[in-house]
C-alpha cells in the first residue's frame, strides 16, 4: 500500500486534539464507574467504536492506494514553424495598433492553443533568421515573440523563399524528423508581395514532403502610411508610401501546397479558423510507455468510517445505571 500524502502538522494536531479530549472523557468515566461500580465492558464498546472510525478517517485523509495495474502513456504532438514578416510595411497602422503588434498579440493566442506541441519562430524580410528553434517552452517562445520588431532584420524587400526553405530544412532534418510529415506545419505571416525567385521551387518541395503550409495575410485594402523613426516612409520621388495588403502571393502559396489562406483585416480576424484548421491535423505518436498505476482508495475507508459514525449515533449503550 502506498500513500498520497504523508502525516504532517495538520494530521498530528488532529490526532493530538482527539487524544486529549478523549483522554479527559475516559478519565471522567473511569472515576464515575469506580464510584458507581459499573462494568467496564459496556464503556469499552463506545470507546472502541469511536477509536476505529476516527482511525479510518485518518487513513482516508492520507489517501491509501493499493492494487497493481498498468496504463499506456502516449505522447502525441505536432511540430510547427511560424514565419513572421518583419519588413517595414508591418509598421503600418491600418490594423491597430500596428500590423506587427496585432500579429504578436495573436501569436500568443496560437502558442497557448498548442501548448503541448513544439513551436519554432522564424523572422524574415528579404532574408530569414531563426528567432527560436522548435521548443515546448512556451514562456521562452512568448519572450521571443514580444521582442519582434522590424529593426531586427534588414529591410530591402520581402522574399518568402528563405523562411520557407529554412522551415522546411528544420522540419525534415534527420535529428528532428519522424515517420509522419503530415503532423508538421508551416505558418507564413505577411502583408506584402513576394519578390523572391525561389519561392515556387520551395513550395513544390513543401508540397511533395507532405508538410502543411498555411498563410496569414495582415492588412487592409485601403492601407496606411508606414511610420519610421524619421516620420512617414517615402519613396524615391519623395512621396509618402501607402502600404496595402497584397494577398495574391499568399493565396497562391497556400493553393499550391494544398494549404489554406487566412486573413486579418479591419472587418475580420481568421486566427480562430487558423487554429481550428491546425487542430484538425492529426498529431504523431512521439513516445509510448507502460507505467504502473495505483488508484486512490480513500473512499472505502471514508464510507466505513461514516457507517460506524451512523451506528454510533443510532445505538445507545448504558454506561452508568442509576
């Protein structure tokens, strides 16, 4: 037999109080019995009964477990890389407070929704950088998400090829790969047009590998100006740039790989739909093992104690006869 809890100060205090009060009660009864010369056997009935159900309650409180049984424990999960566009257009404020700040807020919801899965973070503009490798540590991942700014990467255009290539390589790496590629996911988040030349080739490799690719567009059709440290961003002609969402490339990538396109704009937020689509993907069995389990049988002792208490309350024993 094993115990869920050990005897600590609380149980010791209960036992001490019970013992002290009952000792005073016993001394009083013994004095009366001696003076009245009544038999001790009747008094012992109540004493034994109350001692037994008090002991049973203490045993129930400690959580006794017994009996041998085994249970199979399975670890099932997914691997997911999230690629976040950090080009300067993500500072546009047609999505309040800015596109990037909105993405960071929603990323924390995504991380919370998949707390039992491994998630990695890649940031990119025209080049890709690993912000956080695949990890189960959601607290660390949220810190990396909070640190995302457009100053972390060079800003000379947007290229979907490098982040997709990096995510594909990490998900199919020999050290990380497992039998089922269908439980591996890439989420690409951006607001703009793809200026890369290798994107089509990378998407073909992703499609052939069986990895699911989802894209999330952020922005509005009306667009907004782009705030920089020196004011609003201007083009070569000195005109203020207005950034609008460009969904064509994002939709094409999703279509070519058998994935889905989602969007955050001024009238809708598809993040919940994105989460549901990822949830629909079956996770892979990472590990399986047999463990010995013993269930807590406290209720047997508690029921026995309650029955004895009921018996004690209903049955009267004459200890002293006058």
